[in-house]
C-alpha cells in the first residue's frame, strides 16, 4: 500500500524534529572568560581556558579589558548579545557592578573568578581566599624582615574584592595580628605597629608607568625603606626595575604575589625573598569545566561545587628551595616545556 500524503508529512516532520533536537543537545557550549585587566597572570589563565575548551568540548573566548571598568562592561554586554551560554567574570568594582552581573545572570550562567562579587547573583566563585593568601604574604614579609623597619605596599587598585582582602591579610600577617577578615586599615594612613612602619599603600590602576613611578617615589621619599611588597603580578617586576636603577637591589627586601617570570628569576637570583602564587591556569580551566557542565544541564552539586559556592584553589608560598620545581610546572601549563 502506498503511503498517504499525511503519513509522509508526519514522517518528515518527525525526522526534522529529531534532527533538530539532536543538534540542540549536541551544541558545543559557548563560554566567555572576562579578566579584570591585561597582565602576565591572565596569559596563564588564558592557557587554562584553552585547555578547558579542549578538555570539556566547549568554544571559548578570552577577553582582557585594557581600559578599566567601562571596557569590561562593554565586553560583557557584547558576549551576551552573541548568546554565550556562560560567562566567568573577574569584577573590577563588584559593589558598582552588582546590577550588571545580576542582569547578565538572566541571560547566561555567570560565575566569578580571581575576584568575587559576593552580593551578586553569580552562581559560584573560583579562586583563593584572598585574605588567607594575604596572610601568607604578610608572614613571608615578616620572615624576610625579622627586625622590622619601613615597608611599602604596591597594588593595582583597591576597588576589587580580592585587592581589599589581599592587602588586609598582608598587613595583618606582617604585623602578627590575630586574623580578622573584617578588619580594614585605611589605605591613606601610615601604620606603625609591632616594630614595623607601613609608609603607605600605592595604587596604579593597572598603569605600568605609574606603578614604576610609585616605586621610585618610595625610594626617593624613604631612603631607609627596608621592604617592598607587590600584590599584583606586574608590581614586583616594576619594583625590581626601580631598585636596579637606584642601585638598591639586595639592599631592600622584595616580597611578591603571583608568578611573573621576572619575579621567579629574582627568587633564583636572590633579589626577591619569595612570592605567594595562585593558580590562574586552574582558574581558567575550572571556569570552563563548570560553565560547560551547566550548559549541558548539570547542577553545581553534580559538578562538585560545594554548598558555599566557593571553589577553593589554594595559594602556595614559593621560595628559593621550590622555585625551580614550580617554574617547570608553570612552563608545562604554558606549553613551554
């Protein structure tokens, strides 16, 4: 018996719907990874994002705002227009970007990394506890300067959640205080306590020229400075440049945060006492893993995210005895081995 026109129509329509559904379910997740600036730290994170894209079968895009908060806002809006499934954001100013992040959650899965926006509707945060990492940095500085003395702190900006917490942890660790993440020392005030004199916290808003000028200014104003602490990846290399030009290498203790090549070489050479490192490679990789999983219908719990919604990737202390091993690991992640 020959099939009727109705039967043929139903068969064609059913085939079309099945193919369409299969295409929909097999679609590769689209993931955007938005940093808070341009730095070597983010180059490492980008390698993790690319690795995550391969490992978790996702299309990825890494965006690094060079012009601050307005640039970051534009990038977030652009990827939302493209229809991405998920966005990982390192907020520059979480207090003033909460509405932006909340609006984004209506159109895509949104998580934060490196720096959190705890009051927003983001799904989870990937990174270190920056207060605890700051405590580690402060203790490293205290070890390098057991006799106390004048100390200056250098950082990109203080609007970010991670910056505030990292700086405060560093101060508390250096001064040997009882840990208290709610404590806040105003950045425009000098602190004289426990044999140390913190002469100031110097910000540069990701402007490398300003960062170096800050270091030079401290050396000029405080010729008896004993230690310099750089809390963003690019700060320690700029401090080393200023110290070299001022003939003060090895005369001023340098304590670092993050893993710029110049910082690691300084540890090898003895011009840097040590550094506290995060794991930006895993920030990128884990961001893709979670966002790709959410796009495929998995829950945060199924993806191993704890009830706290904090995916903790612990910081580490790097000194002369373990710098070679760490640097080899870093180069492997970057594909340089």
